[in-house]
């Protein structure tokens, strides 16, 4: 058989399909064209047999006959030809449909015979490995089409099907991390073909029961790490949504791009809350649906919760809360109830039938109709729902009328005596459980009972108090606070409930609190309790809560302050470390309200002595430092003595070996620097060093306390996030902050050198010096660009009318510090570190249209000249030689010379092809005037405005590549 003759027969059929196809896979249209192709090939074979004089034994399509092997070989060559023609075509918007149509028809025709599939698939796999990315992407697309037809073909045995699928899978796996975005996108589409297949009718797809772990992991990697939004969306659509992958899909609800979050939200809607989502996943969906970060995803998830989830649970909010678990996900459950109560009624009516809509609101109202069950017991989920509903009533715009609101609350809540009785009953049961186990284990039952007590306490915020109920509530709360057996988790709620008793009379509240702590103090003196410091801890806890919830009026109640202080002061010298730490924290809060100067000085001196005492446990010292920092920020006297103490202790503790202590003290440094109480480049250098320290970037399983919350002070991940926000924010505050940040490089290099020397001795991880310097440079440049744009918009700097104008670029300032450091420390540096510093110094860009300081340029030239004579390593000299040559060619003017630097740059016409030496750009001027060893003030005669010339470089490149594919002649 002649393939060219068969090509002439089939070419009109393929051409007709690419003009008429809608691109729907396995549709009736493509099946019709496949039938036409095989009818034409059978007719062609019959004519060929008659011409050759061979007998035609046609036993039906697919039956083996004498000439079938030759016929299949001929047909495979033609199909490969059509594939080559399609893949060679430039893939544009106009040709996209035609290429896809040819691929589909070739794949559909080939799927009828194993020989055809093998030949075409081998050709596609070969093309998936070529250099041209367009061809690789098209090859992946075809492999996906072929897999779809392999899965639905009934002409292949299960062994043949598995072999072909494995071959296709192995060809696609290398494309997961392909450097081309279009190829990775094609992989995602192709991989999706393995997890779904068309029905026999060809009008819909159904999940494929078989799984390919390698491709599934590839899609998961793409979904998490691919920088392309389009690719992540494609991976979402291709990934099979199962119990195993639901976690990953839900995690994309927090993707940085709204389009990905919306695509993930659509997929989450296909998961059954009853069978495919656990409590953690449901809570994550609620969190995403309650945020205002993206209104589109919020609308999608609110619709899912209010219509889909509520319908699955027969519109019973209590059952839905029990599914999510109030104890484990309290905040998420609270947000869920708010979503259910505050949903737009008109919009909800469009999603539900009239009957469902009415049932929705009836169930919400009946769920909060009463606190107690028929047996007089309290159900946690129902209690929680009632508490949130009461809270929602106080802010719900639909219930502004006070009379209506009070009527609803009165119908929901029991009377105060009943609430007090139920609270005491559950609190006593909780105490008994803790006493029986000697407070060593916390069980699920304990947590649930604690949650019940806390929600009962919060209900006292919404009850109507009369004289009798006030007395009853006050007596109950004072009795609970006066017992050291009351769990610490309940103390804050009890103090707040006691605060509600007195209304707006804070003085009465302080008197009641003093009565409680006075009684506890008497019991402490008379008691022989085996629990060491239990009464003192309870006193400190109560006073701390009182200070937290009190208004600024406490600063005027000096007598109350002194009485509180007399209760707290003994705790500082207590033998129990936990008691001393609690006492320091309590004094820190109390000190914020101190109005008397003498009393403030007494507190300040005591706290300074405590923080400086090296015999004290580190936890106590750090707690004292935080108290001193808060007082400094608030301007509490004696501010100068406190600040002096902090300036001495903070740098010392930043050198501590314990990660948690370093992270906590670093937060203190952040607060002082950002408030401009301290402006020290050495502090900034240590913080930048910490930002790149391996101790803060360790995986969670290497952190001392893996379960630490991100909100807890001392958590390394928390500090990383704070530092990532601090440095840019600090730089844009004013010129002084910017100068201090840029000037930290010298100290930073010293720290990096010491770390490098430790690494050689002990094998510890080193600091990426080049990245550290680049980070400082980029942050300083971004800060200047930001402030310069604000200055151009007419915004004031906010610091005494300063303007954010510098005369030296950060690049030059850092180069000066680098050169000075190399000269001073070259003998102490390892050869690898020395080469790194010289390489970075040699890449310094000197912009003569921006630089306004001849003195800085002259000083850098002198330092480089000195380096050229002192350095003995050839590699180091090679790195800095270009910069030495550039600066040596500059005609540095004498003092008071009015030479324009930009004019000198034009005369020099220095080549910049290698990216080194002098560059000419039209940026805003910036720099630093406060670097050590450089003149503090520039000669104004040497300062000129930057040139307005804007030089642009034009580059061109050819994208024309010749395809290596050969078509059938």
C-alpha cells in the first residue's frame, strides 16, 4: 500500500472535521468522522487488493486477515503525518481550534487498534522531549487526548490499556517542572485525562476509578508551587477531588490570587460535608467564607454554607455545629453562626425553594428558643449558638429597637439565678475532675466542660440585671474567685461578670476586686496549702485581668493603685519562678496606669533591677523587659533610666543561645526601633542577621515547642513574619531611620564573618552573605522610591517637615562599608567569604547621574586602590578590577570644584555591557550622609541635580526556530 495514496483519500475527511468540529471530545460528531475514516480506509484497501489480485476476506472491523498488518502500517504512517502537520503549525488563537481538532481525530482513529496507538503515541512522546517549547506543549496536549480515548476504547485489552497508560504517564512526569509555563499548563490538562473519562453516550465525564499516584503528586506539586495562576487553576480542575486531596483543595482557598481561590471554592462545593469533609476542613471553609479579603470567594462559600450545608443537615444549625466541633473550632463556629444569621434574605430566597426558605429561618429561631433541654441539661452546641445569637442581636441592624431586643433576649435566656446555678454546677464538676487527677491530664470532657462554663459566663453580658439578680450574680462570682480550686481558665470570665454587676461605676468594681484579693491574701497567710503559691497566683491573675479591662480612669485612682501594688509586690520575691513571672507581668500592666511620679519611679527601678539580675530565670527577665518596653512606649517615668537599662540589656540578650529568648527579645527591639525610641544600626544589623538565621527558618518539627501558636511571643515563625514587615516599614518612616538601616552593613558583615568562622569549627550553617547585602540594598531602594513618590504627590514626611532627599545612593554607601570591612578584616575572613565580598563589591553600580557627592566617590576610589595593593588572592582582584579601573579614570575635582558629575560621565562614555562599573539611569537621588569615616556634610557647590536625560537601550532577539519534524512526502 502506498501511504501517499491513502493520504489523498483521508485528507478531505480530516480537513472537513477541523472546519466543522466543536472540539467536544468523543461527541457524536467525532464518532461519525471516525466511522467515515474507517469506511474510506476499507474501501481503499479493497481497491488495493483488487488491483494486486489478492482475495479480500472481510470478516468485520478489527478481524485479522492476511493484509491487515500492511494496512495498519500504512494507516499509522498517515496518522503520524497528520500529527506532524498539526504539531508543526504555529499555535495561535486562530489555529488553536484546528490543531486541537486534528489531534482529537487522530487519537480517536488510533484508539481502535493497538498498533496505531503505539505508533502515534511513540511519536508524541518523542516530540515531548524536543527543545522547542511550543512542540513540547502540543505533544502533551495530544498525549492527554490519546489517554482519553484509550480509557474509553473497548477494542483494547486491560493489559494493553495499562501498558499504554503507563507509557503515557512516564512521558508526562518530566514535564511537571518544565521551565516553560505553557508546557506545564499542557501537562496539567493532560494529567487530568487520567482521572476522568467520557461516558458511553459521550455527553459527560465521570471520575476514573483507577489512580496514578505519580501524576496525582505532580498535580499537587503544581497546585502548591507553580508560580502561574493559570497553571494552578488548571491543576485544580485536573486534580481528582477525593478525601485524600480535599485538604489540598481547601488550602487553595487561601491562595494569594483571587482567581485560584474562586476556582477552589467551586470545587469545595462538590464535596459532601457529611462524608468527604472532616471538622478541620469545614472550619477552614468557614474561615475563608467569613473573610473580606475576596468578596467573590466569600459569596461562593456563603452560598455553599447557607444552601448546601444547611440542606444536607436538614437546616438544623445545631447538627452543623456538632459536625464542626465547638470545642476544637470555637472561632470558626462563631463565624458560621454569624454567616447563617446575617445572610441576605433576598439572595437566600433565590437559592432555596419557598418551603426550604421558611424552614431555614424556623430552624434558626427554634434552635435558640431555650437554653435547657427537656431534661434540664445544657447542650454545648445549643448553648454556644444561643450565646453567639445574643451577641449578634446587640450589633444586628435589624434589631435596633431596645424594647424588641430585650424581648428577644428575655425569651432566649433564663433568669440570673438559674444561670448562676448552672454555672456553679458545671464549675464544681470541672474542679472535681481536676482534683481527682491531680491536674495532670486534660481530657476532651474537661475541655467541653470548660467551654460550657465560659459560654455561660459570657451570657451574663446580655441578661437584664435588677437589684436582686445583681446581688446574686455578685455573690456567685466573688465566691468563685475566692476559691483557688476555680480553674484559671474561668478567672477572667468571672472578673468580667463581676464588672457587669456594677454597670458604669468602675470605682465600685475596683472595690469589689480589692475585697476578693484581700480575702485571698488572708487565706494565704492562714492556709497550709500544699499547692505552693496558689493563693498568690490567683491574686496576681485577678489584678492582671482588672487592669486589662479597666479604663484610663484607673490612672487617677492612686489609692487603688497602691493597694494593688501592695498585693503584687511580694510576688516579685517569691520562691516560685512561676509566681515571680506572673508578678512581673501584673506589675507591667499596673505600671501603665501609674499617675504618681514617685510611685512610677519606684516601680521602674524595681523592674530594671529585676531585668538586670542575672540570677533570675530568663523567663522572668524577659517578662520584665517587656514591661519596661511598654512603659517606655507610653512615656512612663522614669523613661530615661528605663531606656538606659533597655539599651544595655537588649543587645546582651540577643546573643542568648536559646531560640525562644532571642525571638522574644528581638520583638522588644522591634518595638523600640519602630517607635524611634532607639535608633541604632547595630540593633538593626542583629535583626537582619536573625532574619537570615537558620534557627528561625527551621522546619516545625525542629522547633522546641512544635504546637506553639503563631500568636505566642517567642515563636520563630512569628518573628520571621514580623521582621518581613518591620524592615520595609522602618525604612520609610523618615530619613534618620533610612540612614540607620543602610548603615547597618558593617556590623552585619562582622556578624556574618563570626558565623562563618563558627561554621568552619563546628559545622553549623552559614549565612548567605550575598543575599543579606542584596536584601538591605533592595529594601533601601524600595523605601526611597516609595517616599519619593509620596513627596511628588505633596505628602509631608511626618517628621518635623523633613524631605526624603539623599545625596548618595545605597549602592555607594554599601560599597564603602564593604571596602572598609575587607581592608580591616581580610586576615580574619575565610577565602570563600572574602571572594564573596569582593565579588559583590565588584558588581557595584555607580550612577553618575544620581551621585552628588565627590567626597564619597573619592573615598571609595582610595579604598579600592588600597585593596588593589593589599589583596593577594587573584580571584578577589579579578572581581574588583573593573570597578577600580572605572573609578581611576574619573577626574576627581579638588575641593570647591563645581564640576558636574553627570558631565564627567558623558565625557568618559564608559561601556556597560558587562553590567559593572558606571551606569546611567534616570532614578531619584538618594544616599546616606551619616556613615562613619565619611564627611558628615557635603560641599553644596559640588551638589547638582540629577540629569534629566533618559538613556534607553534597545535590544533585539530572534524567536524563529526551525522544527526538526519531518512530514510524510
